C-alpha cells in the first residue's frame, strides 16, 4: 500500500490579508459613491445627462489604458509597493475631491483620478499577490484577496 505524498501546508502571508483589507475598504467607498453619482450630477449639480456617460466612459477608458502602462512599468522596474501605495492613495484623494465638488468638472476630475489610481495599482498588486504565492497556494491567495 502506497501513501500519497503529503501536500505542503497552504499558508497565507500577512501581506495578502493586508492587501485584501485595503482593497475591501477602497471598494466599499467606491461602491457607496458610484450608484448615487448620476443623481448627484443631474439633480444637485444640474449637469446635462450626457455628462454622466462622458465621465464614466473617459474614466473607464483611462483605467484600462493605465492598467496596461503601469503594469508594464512595474514589471520593468521590478517595483511593486510604490505603485500599490500610489494607486490606493490616488483613489483615496479622489473621494475627497468628490466631497468638495460643487461643479460637474470637479466630479469628472475626481472620477478620472480614482480610475487612474486603479490603473496604477492593479498590475503591481496582482504581482505582489503572485510573489506571495507558490504553486500550492496560488488559487487560495487570489481567492482570499477577492473575499
């Protein structure tokens, strides 16, 4: 009778939990804000309805472009942490801009800044998670982060 080899213990590094908590709280802030933004723009700031679409389209486009660029830059420089800190910091500053907005161009700037932060941090954050993983716990680490 052969005994199957023991699988190594699937330990999750502390950095994965920290990144997960930071991501969780940033996502809460965004998810509470974005559903009411169209109402805020059109009813409070009296922006035309088409402005809502322009803001969302430009912001998401910037996020997609910068994910590619800053992911490449993070890989090239082999630096992860500065990109993650800058990305989450930029997103946090954008929430302050939303709070102080009295015109729709300020909301536009805040939304673009938030998505820029997402573009800066995403590739580097995923690389940090991958660096913390090995062949036995990779799925577990990414799963814990997404909780």
